[in-house]
């Protein structure tokens, strides 16, 4: 056993070690260590709920794991001048999503309570319906107002492209462009960027 330790010490002494460059993992660990407690406290004050604050704090840092890497033109999420402002922005967006999700769930459950018991869906069907509503809400929120309007007129009202164009006072090719943008956005949110 002491041979292994001696060999490791020899290698350490004979090879000059440079300071390792910070990797995204070490930068995230440093960001987490420096700001986790602060963010948790900030969310606890906003939400007045320890468990929800802890969940959103976790979700905020989890969002950073999926942040795009730094490039020469953008510093990336982990090389920030104002990390607390950035964390607050992410947490605030997640908090709004959480409130929106709760509102959707309450509206769905209220409609469900109005149904006769024989028509109540199974728990699996309820979960699927809530997940579908949530996904649809994210898609609609990500659309521009005109794209959203064209998509809703097409999908909910069943209007033809020409009728949508007349109602929106735009050309038919513009309506097609709006609908193509909506489809592309829905695809990206569901499956990620197309390659």
C-alpha cells in the first residue's frame, strides 16, 4: 500500500501541475455554494412556503445545468457579473410557471367536479390531461401574439387560411408563415432543436 502512495507522491513532485481551468461543473458548484442559501431565503420570503421554495431553488440550479455553454460572444450562464440577478430572473420565471400550473390544475379540477361521477376520468387520464394543458400553455406563452392568434383561429375556430388572413388583415402567405412558426416552436419545445 505504501508503494502506491510513494508512486503518487513521486509523480506529483516530478510533474509540474498547472491550476486547472474551471469547468462548467466547478463553476456551477461555486455558484451553487455561493448563492444557494440566498436564493432559498429569497424564494421563502416570496412564497411563504419552505417546501415550494426548496423545490424552486433546486429547479433554478437544474435549469443552469441545461444552459448553453459559453462562447466568445456570450459569457454563458456560469460566468456572470450579476449571478443573483440572473438567478432571480430564472427563479421568478419558474415561480410564474408554478402559479400558472396551479391555476390550470384548479380550473381543470373545478370542471371535473362538475361532472357526474360516472364520467370522471381515471387518475392516469387526469394526469395526462394536466400534462397536455401544461405543455400547451408553454407553447402558447412562447408564441408571438400574432402567431398565437393565427394558431388559435386555425385550431380552435377551424378557420381556413384565407379566413384567418381576412380576420387578421394580413396576407395568406403571412398566415402560413405564422402557422409554420407555431408548428416549429411546438416541435422545438417538445423535442428540442431540429438538426
